[in-house]
């Protein structure tokens, strides 16, 4: 059988695939061009892809009848047309759980990098011989430290529950944590309280978006949402770029409607280097590296490989979506 | 009575001083030049200073007999010649506790910014349209995530105990934490275990220096110490620049003896912009902003002002060193 792999993957994972299948590899650290993917996938049995590869009807049409499985090295599956896959009997594999701890850890790091202005601090230190230990902090205003409260936005999704739960554990000792979920199935505890979305926007100092991207969260962080937040609020997005209206975010950041934003996810990815968000001192943009530790990315890839093998050999996938 | 203030301080604090004393203010956000300080302090009764001001014998000589108190807006007092002050009957005030939470929080942020390569990530995102979601992480190696253990170096000092204790609380949910202290007075608990300094250097993935700077810690992180650390180790310094031999650190970072360093403190401060450490991708330098939240810096300044007033009015200082 033949499979397409859309990016350089760790050699251990590639070796496993090579032993069983004929592998058509896009041998690059960069995103596979769409035309190349459409061409390569013709008459293949399986696809190992990333969240940067849009697997829509056109790609599936090009693949044809032989395609049995799409295995993505990600926990999000919003880049895959699930209903088209279902209609064609194509199985979808994904990589939950193995990235939960790394992503929650990264969220805390991105939050603190943004709120404590660590990235700006490194620039200030490199640029000026007199920047040291501000007293007035006028140029270097940091409104909130550990007295702040935290919002974790969750929706009805088993995956974001996991990241959100670990995130709360990580951050619980820093501050009061609040927790938003559409239903109340998740039990309240010492740090977790339920509140409506508008209440949380109004009351929170830090807002971390870690929800799934779907119809109900599409553009949910828009002009109206930023207006409800405190002027001192820090907004962090580790979910998907689509939950944010980026024009509204740029406007809110440049007019100090909110104080800062840390974005590990954007629309599109990668964000063009001339994007206006890159011009703002109070916006920290990282290139979707929430799960990018060597250990975690290797575990994700090995799980995706195992998913693909099981699907093509008609065995139960360890993580079928 | 007359006092010198060596930097712009929040107006609330300045107002309190102005009501009681004639204030000679260095009205700047930059460090007061040494000659200016030596000139201004002549025949003054009190001094409100920062850790960037070296209060040595020459400065005290220039002040003369009238000087009764040196009040520093910092928890460290290594910039003040304590024995000279004691001989002259000059009281020293400092600002413990009020900065503990902010500094511990910052330490976690600096650790994650360095270990998860958040600063490098922002540069990569700005510079290249193809940098996104590395799989191999070859250019972007992050060895350790949450499975790592942590070292917190403490010595026999009540101040560093406080920061260290809060730091451990903050970081406990991330990983196994270890704790080094010269004596065993601090009680062991679930996350805190005692170990020798060499054992900790060898076994730790993350090493956070939050000790006092004194004779026993002067240059303790040197070539020999870095050699004992893992090649994957991340070293973070929130203590004082003097605990590190910076030439040895540069050598260790550039030859990959250790993987990365996050430094909020350096020798000197500010670090000259042409310093070799600034040329390294795996070194994150911030301009001593561990306590630089508006709330915390204001509380520190108000405490230092209260210390100075009490000393000059012969009442007990709220925080005498």
C-alpha cells in the first residue's frame, strides 16, 4: 500500500512507515504546497498530515476511491472535512492526550511572557544601556501580577477539557481561576467555578482561549468581546486562530482597549511577516509551538503513524476521531 | 531634614517624602551617575536608593556625619557596604516580602520563555513566512517539557527562603521540584527534597538560582558547575549577577555544554548592549524586571519611604536589614 507524508517527520517514525508501506514523502520542514499535495495523493491508500494541510473535498476527490485513512499529527481536526470523510468511509486519526501537558505548560509560559512583558524586556535590554530596574514602569507598565484571576474558555469537547484541566492545575497556585463550560458536567472544585461568558470577559484579568474551533466558537473573540474586557486584560490564544477576529484584535490592542495579547495560533498560519499584528509591542506571536517539545512532537508523530497503520490494516486505531 | 532620592519614584511616594523632608531628587528613569550621587549626598540626613546605586565607603564618606539611614527599594542589599554603615551607626532599610510573589511568578515566566523558546519563536515568526509547527524541531529543539525536574538554590537567608518557597508552590504542579539549602531547617514536604549541590547540578533539567549574593555564592555558577549540568539543562538566574561567572556561562552556552539560560540579573546592570551574551540565541536577558509590576514596585517604594521616615524620626523601621 502507498501513503503520503506531508512533512519531514522524526526518522524513527518514518522507519516504521517505510517497513510497511511505500512512502511518498514531502521531504521538507516547510508546508507542502497545495498543488503538490493534490498531485501526490492520487491513488494513495493513506495520508499522514499536519494541521497546516487543508484536507477538503478537492483533496479527497483527487485521492479517489483507494484512500482509507487520514491521520493528522494534531489534536485539532478542523483542517479536515469530516463529513466528506464520513461519506467516503475514510477514517480519521488524531493525537489527543500526548500533547496535553506540553500545551498547557506553553500556555502558562505565553501568558507570563505577555503579561510580564518578557519579550519586550529582552528587546529593551539589547537596545539601551540605560534600561534597568524601572521604578515608575511608565515605559514598561505591568498592571497585573499574581493577584489576577484567570479565565479558561472551554466548550463541550473532550479534547479541550483535557488541556483546560491540566492548565488549571498548572496555574491554580498563581491566582484564582475561573472556568467556562457550556454544560456543567465538569465538577466544581476549589479553583474552578462556573460563570457566563460575558461575566468572565468583564471580570477576568487574564483570558486564555483553549477551546475547539467550530461553528459556535468561530470569531467569538470579536470587537464586542474585547470591549467587555478590562483595559488591563491580557488575552492568550492557544486554540485556533479562527476563534479570534484578528482585525478587531488589532484594533483593541492598538487603541489600548485591552493591554496585551499572546497568540500561538493565527489566521492564516504562518502569519505573513508583514501582518499588522507584528507591528505591535503588546502582541506576542509564536509560530504554533505549543506542543513543540522534542518528546511531545515525537510522541504525537508515533501515535499518528500507529493510527495510520491500524486503519490500513483494519485494526482499531489507538486514537480515531 | 534633607534626603536624596536616586530615581523617579511613583508620585504618591514622592508626595509623602516632600511633606516631611527637603527632597533632592535625581529626576530621571535612568541610573544616577556616580559623581552626581557623591555630590548630592553631601550633608544629607537620609538616602532612598536602588540596587543600581553602589553605596560604598566613598559615598558614605562624602555624606559625612549627618547621614542616619540608607533605605533601598530592593530586597537585596549587596550594593550597600553594610559593615561601613554599622560602624557609622547608619540604619539600612530594605523591602522584603512585598516583591516575593511577583518575583517568583517572573521566575516561572523566564524559565518557560527560555526552555520553550518563546522569545526565539517570536523572532522566527516575524522573520519567515514558512516557520510554522515544526515537526522535527531540528532548528527549534526543545528537549524538556513538563517531565523535567527543578532545582531551587537557596542559602541560609530569610529573604531567599521566601522567594524560593513561593516559587516552589508556583512550579510544583509542573514537575518534580528539588530544593537546596545549606541547613535542613526547612521542612521536607511532597515536592521539596534535600540534595547536595553537586547532585542537583547533575540531576536537574532546570536550575533556578534565587540565592542571596554573598561570599559563599560569589561565582558559584562557574565552568565547573556548568560542566556538571546536563547538556539539556536550562539555567535561570533571578538572584544577582555575581553568582554567575559570565565568561564561563558564555562559553557553556556557545559550546552547548548547557542548552539555554534566562538571566534577569547580570554583571554589570544594565549589561552593555555589545556584550557577547546578547549574541546568543539560547540566552534570554531581561533588564532586572522580576518585581516590575506596577503594584509591586509601588508597594516596594512605599515601604522604602516608610523605612526612611521611621529611621529619621527614631521610630522602628517596618523593614530594617
